[in-house]
C-alpha cells in the first residue's frame, strides 16, 4: 500500500457518515419542532430520498468501488474520477434544497452520480471478465432507474415516488442479503476457525432468488397478502442461513457480532414487513420498513465501513468502546422507531445521529489521513 493509491471509500464513507448525522439532525428537528430546511419536496419524500439515495448512495458507492478493486485487482477510480464522483454526490445533496422548478438539477446530479458509479464499477468487472459479480452492474442500473422514477413523481405524483422508495428498500435488501451471505461467514470463519459454519449452497441460492422475487412482486404490485407471504418465506430462509453461522459464538468479537446483528435485522425487518402486508397489525406498509432501513442498513453500514477503513489503512481491525456503542445504537433507533410511537421518533433520530457521529470521531482520522505507514 502506497500513498499514491486511490481508495474510493475514504471520501464516500465520510460523506455517508456525515450526511447520516446531519441529515438525521435536520429530520429530528422537524419531528420535534415542526421545522425542516426549505425543500421542494414534501418532508416524508425528502426524508426517504435522503436515506435511501443520499446516505445509502454514498455507502454503496464507497463499498462497491472498493470491493470491485479487490475482486479484479484493477483500480476503479483515479484521483480525477473520484473527485468528480464525490462532487456529483455533494452537488445532488445541496440541490435537493433548491426551489421546486430547479429540482431538475438535483435529479441530474443524482443520476449522473449513480450512472458514473455503474460505469466505474462495471468497466473493471468487464475488463477482468469477473462474471460472478456482473450482477452488481444490474443492481446499480436499477438503482439509477428507481432514482429517475422517484424524481418523475416527486412533485406531482407522490404515489409513484413513494413506490420508487419502497422498491429501493427491496433493492438494498437484495444487495445486503447477497453481500452479507458472502462476507459474514467468511470473516467469521477467518477470525474463529475453530467454528464449524454451515454453508448450504442451495440455501444461499434460495435466499438470493427470494430477495429478487420480492423485488419483482413489489414492482408488479401483486396483492399485498401474497407479497407478505413471500417476505415471510424469505425471512424464514434468511434466519435458517443465519443459524448456521454460529452467531452466539461471536459475542466476544464486536467486529463480527455487528455484522451478525445487522443480518438479524434483515430477518426481523422482512418478518415485520410480511406480517404488516398480511394485515397482522394495522399499520401502513411504509411504517414497517424501518427494521430494514434503520436496523439492518444502519448496523451493517457501520460495521462494514469500520472494517473496510481499518483493513485498508494498515491498522488493527478492532472496535474500541465508542465503536461498540455506535454498533448498538442503530438497533436502539430501530426499536424506538418501530415500537415507540411518534412521541419517540425524535429519540430514534438522535440514536441514529449519535451512532454515525461516533463513527466519524473514531474512524474519521483514518478516512482523512489515508494509509498508516507499514514497517
């Protein structure tokens, strides 16, 4: 590792964590004070887009650019392309606060970011003939398409924009299940080789196929009860797979249990969505998403952003007490958001904001200074 190496996760993870804190601060102020910075979008749509395309967009970009470089041995970015990519992401976040007739600028910057991301990841996968991971190109193009659908309906067709956000949750769920199914047992087995982890190829395929089927069923808008049954079945398969990873044996290893906890939230989140769609409890579908968006996405993102930053910076992969607190806080935020009622929503927002603020304090110096010197 040299000082000249380009690591795309550094600016993008910093953007993701910073926006997770500042964006949720703005949302928490709105919830508690009834105020939100001027925006062309209705508050709920702004919040959903900020979470799923702002925060998650930077997170996905930093992770996949770094992963694609590892998969292929080829650089995914240069200093110029990384600067352009980060600049597009930042410009999109700022443009979201422009007056309504200028919202097209936000759409343009956001779509340009996602399409450039797909190009940078896709070109190294194709050059290296890395067929196992070519599906990532499809996921990124679908991500951009959903962003386009969101902006198409954002101002005058709120149901279309809301549907795009729901499908984005499905897409991110698919990505987390696929990548989690690879890296969680890999990291667990490497750290605790004495464990006998159960890896069933057919089960891995069934989980991935089930997640894709859920996405397609939501896109086709089949009856809610049928979609709920699909999600419950997927939750059951994902839980079966998790049981084979010996999660309890990782309780003394924060860098492992944070990933297992995040995957558990995928199981819980899918189950909650499925039960809601089968009318097991009378809440709108949009309210059942937070097990996935807060619990799973929040926990897995902090765990992976910590591991990637430490692993590529020449430091020990370990969690201090502040990171351990950060690892737990998204779960607290998810519980408060799902079960606490509107009165506890600001507390859920505060827990989320604090989690990523602690990440910035603990890991931010690594993201800023780059690689540590190796002896």
